[in-house]
C-alpha cells in the first residue's frame, strides 16, 4: 500500500493509503478535537467534533475527519470560523460532557437545558464490546432522542470478567448508566 | 409454464395471450389499499356474481387492478373499452351497473363525476379534471393490470424492454440511454441515475448489487406503495435491466412491512417472473443471470437512507454510516451497489422502449420525465397524480386537486416530506422541478404534497415534523439527535406561548449547524421544515412569541373558546356535547364556558348550529385576567 501527500493546516503530511484524515493528523502531531474516535475501532462519525474543511477538486466542504479517507493532494483545515461555530454548538448540546473543549472555547454554560442523559452516545463501549471482544453484550436501545445504551440481560455475566470498555468511556459514565447491572 | 428461452418465444406468448383474450368488455375495480378499505373486495366479488348470474362471463371480464389514483372518490370502477368511470360505487350499485351499462349501454348518472361548477355529469375517465390535466405514464399500467397476473402485464407489452435491452444493447449502451434521458433519482436526492449506474459499473469490486428502495415513509406519501402494489412487474423489469447494465447478478427489493399488499404482490410477481424465465439463470436465453430477494423493513424511517438500508439488509441495525466513499462503489457488504427508488426503476422500461428523446420531451431541461405526487391534506381531490415535471404547484393543487375544501383559503403546501419544507402562497407558480424546489428551501423528496389551509398553524406544523424526526432519527450523531431534541423543546415552548425571541435565534443557529454537521441526509435536511417556516411564516412565529397568539387558532395554550352571549340562543347542543361538562346555562338563558374546565377540544364549535355560530375561538390571554 502506498502513501499519499497532503496538507493539513498548511503543513505537509504524508499518510498511508487507507488511513483517515484524523489518523494522519494525530500521527503528524496535529490535534483535532474528537470524542467517539478510538484507534482500534472502525470509524463511527457520531460526535462530529472532528469535523474539518477539506478542499479537493476546488470544492471545499465540511467532513468528519475520523471517517474521511486520506487522498493525494487533499487540503485540510482543522480550524476556521465555521468549524468553531459547529464545535461550540456541539459542546453546548453535549454539555457538560466535553469540558476540555468548553474551556478551550471559553464556554462556561450551555444555552440548552440538558436534562436528557449523562452519556454522549459515543458508542465506544458498544463498539468495543462488539468489534474487539466479539461479545455483543451492549447495544443501543431505541432510536432518535430515545436512544440509550443497554445490556442484554442474558449476557451481562460476561462483563464480570471483562469490563475493558469501562476505561474507554469518557469519564467512566457507563458505570452510572441506568438499567446497567453494575450501576 | 416452462421458461421462455428467447425474445421470439416471449412475443409468441404475447400474441397468444392477446388473441385468447379477444375484445372483451372489462370492469376494472381499483383495488389499491385505499379502495380496499372502502370495500373493493366485496365490490369485485359482487360484480363476478352478477356477471355469472346474467351469463355474461364469455364477453365481460371483471378485473381487480392497482390504484387508480382518485382516492378521494373510491372505490373506483372503470368500464373498458369505453372508459366509463363510476365513483364511490358500492355493492348495491352492481346490479344496476351491469344491467344498464353492460347490457343496455346506458349510464348510471348518479355514479358519474359531477363537475362542482357546472353540475354536469362527466362520462369518461379522461374527461374528469382530476385525470385530464395529468400525464400518466408510470401509473397507466396500474389501471389496466391485475398485479397478481403476469399475463396482464405481458398483454400490455411487459418485458419487451428487457428483451430489447438484453439482445439489442450492450450494458454501456443502456447506461448511455439512461444518462441521455436525464432521469434523476425519484427518491428525493435527484442524483442523475445514469451517472450512478456508471459509477457502479466502473467499480472494480465484485459482486455487485442492484437494489430497490421501497422504504417509503414520509407522512402522507404513498406513490411507491401504489406502484409496487399495482404494477410490481414494471419495477422488477426495470431492476433486471439495471442489473444487466451495471453487471449485477443479485438484487434486493427493500419493502417496508407496513405495506402488506405491496409485500404480497411483489412476492407473487417475483415468483411468476421466475416461472416465466425473466429471473434466474440464462434469462430469455441471453446468458445473463439475475435473481431478486425481498427484504422486509422493520419499521424505522431512517432505513430509507441508503447506507442504513444496506446495513439493514446485512442484518445489522438500520443506521447510516459515513459515506465518503459512495454506496455505488462501497455499499452492501462493502461491494458496489446501485440503489434506486421504486419510481426511478419504474421509469426504466419506458426509457428503454421509447428512447431517451421521448423521455426528455417531457418535463424541464433539468428535470425530465414525469413525477408522481401524492396530493393530500386540505385539497378537494385527494389522490395520486402524475404530471410532467415543470407543472406549477398551482396547477396541481387547483386544476387537478380542485382547490381547497369548504371555501377556505390556501395557506401553504409541504413538499418532500420531513426533509422538505413549506411553501407559501406567493410561490404557488413555482414549477415542480428538482432545482426550483431546492432553491425555494424545500425539496422534491419522493413526492409527498400536503396542502394546508388557513386553519393550519405553521409553528405547529414545524413542531410536528421535528417531533417526527426526533423520534425517527437513528440517534447516532450528536447534531441530529441532540439538536433535534433541543429544537423540539423550543418549538414546544413556542406553541405553549412560553417562547422568547432568543428562542427564535437559537432555532436559526441550530438549523445552520445541524444542516452541515449531521452524518446523513436525514439529519442534514431535517432542518428544512423549521427553516422554511421561519423564512416564509416568520410573522406567525413572532405572533406566538411576542403576542402569545396563535393566528390560526390551533395551539391550545394560546386559544380559548368563547360563546358570544348576543348570538347564543340557548339551544343547549354545546352543553350536551361537551365532554368536560364545562358549559352551563346562565340566568339569561345563554351558555357560558368555564375556562378552567374547558379542554379545548372544539366540539362546541362544530355542534353549534350554522345559523347561530355563537362559539368562537379567541386568544387565550383575553381570559387570563378574568379567570
């Protein structure tokens, strides 16, 4: 597999084909905010904090860098007014689950009433359980605004010995998830 | 029936069917879902009994067909070859229809369409204004064919396009014809179909898949359902041609289980197509192999999104995935997959038979062909209409739909389902065309067209769509899930009269972010209902926020019911019907509503006799101090 050359924030970056922009950027020491990304897992594209602007064939658009494959000659901007607008609003929507980014952008309160959940639904636990452990103990229950993390009761005994997903959870919130046997 | 092994055998069978059938008279009974609910099964059975009783079976055939489209007046009976159209026919009318029309050649006047202006009865189906202004190409088969009988489809030229494609064209030539025709995806996006096919054809990975998206889920839309129920072979034929063009040997029809009749007719049609050799190995002796599996959707709206649909076929949860590599290159099981909507596939046999030039002559330069719309809501003639692209919305609603019932005023039309927007009166002359609708802040979508009159509150409409989407989104990405959650909260506040001007600003900000940051098309377009309401009905939104008033009198927290003591004659109908016992008679023998008990159901308004009209809706704040 070959490598491709591209520009991230004006810096020349080479990356292996098949990698994503986020992986290439992190490897080159360029930070892009992210929450649902985990190196061992398939790209998921849910938190949208990692959105960047890419220019290819003279067309610029906003994409999730965790899922967008690297391409020869791609120009990537990881920060702009438009990107900041998106990220700031996402921080408010996720309030208070992205404290570092909130601090970076000087956000001290959300304009929304976030009484919904203490979970960002990044799905790292569900995906880790399925992709790495091949267990499928955890799953997403319901859809839309009723989406929540749940465990298959018949399978939760597996968790006693594993609990590997706990450390992947942003702040260990999975421990507090209502309905979980270990809550 | 043994498999047909060549185009010659197909044509021989066609002639055999046509000559066997001869020139019989025919009673077609619309048996689409709407008419079935109005008694089409009983009606068909009654016709068959009557024809047998009168010993006419040798010269009259009774045929249950697909949806005729004029759903407002079902069940619909059309007598061929004269094309005499009887509306709202019932079992009681059967004997008279047979006796008068089929035996004596007379008409049953009361069942004919009555022109609302002139009062004149209209005899023939093509002269009824609802049909007269349409151009029915895709729906033409529906009214002639019993969808469970492949012979009916063959009799009207079915599968001739397939034979032509397989024996007279290369796959590349088919793709060129489709590209040349200008056909664009009918599912909503409007992507050029031929270009999509070419991408899949050129993708190197194998195998490839051809898929029908029949997961139609927009509120008020039923175009795809009617096509699949009424003429499934048309879609199957289109799919086989497409599969040949892109190089696929396996196909899927993803149809939602909420469409039981479509599921059933599709299954029957596939079995028949296999039996006759249109599916399976060595189709018509061409050496091309292709077969179709049916996948039943389990009820999630978001599964209509291409990558979610493919996840669902793979047996996973129907959730969209990032598509920076198109599904036409990396789709089902990561293989090149060509997904088109039902109506798109249905166009293919016509384009192959009649040519790209014929197709392009219909519609506008950017949006060629016809489009089926389901015209519903506050419109006189509810139903399925097929018109050339470029017809104005005004013509569709007022010429075909015969305007708004009850002398009410037109207020808005919602196109494109939850991903579309509302268009106000000043845009009535907009042509229906992919690009024009998008420019106006709505979209073609799959073809839902919901007409709203002056009694519709646009804030409540936006709230309805956001509520729908907030529950039908998959909930995977943050902007869509959390953004819609907050939009719904804000819209609920506004309809309760608790909104602030900051809320409107917040809505605008949410719209702009959800639109660019969401993972899939559902999220990105979910803001259209709100953005279009803010754009075209901003004053109405402000009335809710600033004046705590719902001008259309819909939002319950903002209205109160009041009996005008001058007009009330004390008849007591309102008090008798009030489910909350909120109405009492005063010493002056007039009625008065106790605002604390009133549940605002509006029954008092509807029962108050027309001659008194004593009950009125007033802004709720008029009572807030008094109570």
